[in-house]
C-alpha cells in the first residue's frame, strides 16, 4: 500500500478482533516512529508497548472512547484492543513546548504503518493519566502523552466529505447509523486549502 493509500484508509477504529498484533510489526512501528521528525532532534519520546492481556484489560478500564457517540463507540467486550503503545516524554530531553509535536508525528507514523499492515488504531487522550502511568510503572521524569490503541479491525468506518462551505463546528461530529457503522465527516478540500495568501 502506498503512503497516500494508507493515509486515506486510516480511520479511528474502536472494535477489534482478538487476534493478537504481530510482535514484529509492533517493533517495526516503534522503529519507524524512532526515525521521525523531532524538534531540535531531541528525540525525547519513549514507547511502552503493552500486549499482555491482563495489562491490556487494566489499561482499557482507564480510557474513554468516542465522546460524540458515547456510550456507543466504546469497544464492546470481546472487541477491545489487543495492544497499546503508550507514548511518553522523557522530560530531561524534551523542549517543553515542542514534545507534543514529536508525539503527534510519532503517533501518525505508528498508525499509518499499522493501517498499511492491516492493524488499525485509535489515538486516545481521554486517558486517566495517573492510573495508566501507575499501571505502566512510569518513573519520575517520564510523562505519558497519549495512548494508541491497536488491533486487527472488526469494523470499517467510512469517511465522508462535507460539502464545501460547511465550516462550522456543528457539522464535524462523527456518527453511527442504525447498524452501528461509523461515519466520519471531513472538511472539503476547498475549505482548507489556501493558495499563496489567505
Ligand atoms: C489528539 C487526539 C486525541 C484523541 N483522543 C481520543 C480519545 O480520547 N478517545 C477516542 O475515542 N478518540 C480519540 N481521538 C480520535 C478522534 O476522535 C478521531 O481522530 C476523529 O474523530 C476523526 O476520525 P478519524 O481518526 O477516523 O479520521 C483523538 C484524536 C486525536 C488526534
């Protein structure tokens, strides 16, 4: 799959088959994130990869899913993520205002590689940070930025283009239809692309 295909195919997935994510793929994801862009090349990120089922279950209890459709959208029992990457910032290396950009770039890299290899994901920041940090034994000076949930998809959300001119915040909410299929509206190209000057 080429990069653009993976970019277009990637959707936040919130229902997963229970087939484990291949360990080598998890390693490749972190290896890919490792060589990504980094402010001042500080490379301040650490990645805690969680695959052990009991620990996955504990992490799951500390996440909130799909605010616009809640409680629908939370992975149902038997369809929860089979792996997580906890993206953490090593404070002693970080430029404080910049670390989150490194994290964003790394997370997108992880998610795109996953999509290209048949593993989907959901980036989560609705996280009980103290609890997850405790579960993962994060030491002083290692701060959790985000949790990326991973697994083989058991749903296939659909992206829909908004009509041009629909610029407000009322139109951007994803929704589920009567079959619980997720639809994700994206702003029209003409509403986000500015040539030369605003
Ligand atoms: C910074 C950030 C935080 C997010 N936090 C959550 C979250 O806590 N829970 C959740 O279910 N989805 C979360 N998401 C996923 C968004 O809801 C999702 O990206 C958005 O609805 C667009 O859908 P798409 O990823 O399929 O394009 C987050 C995404 C980003 C970029």
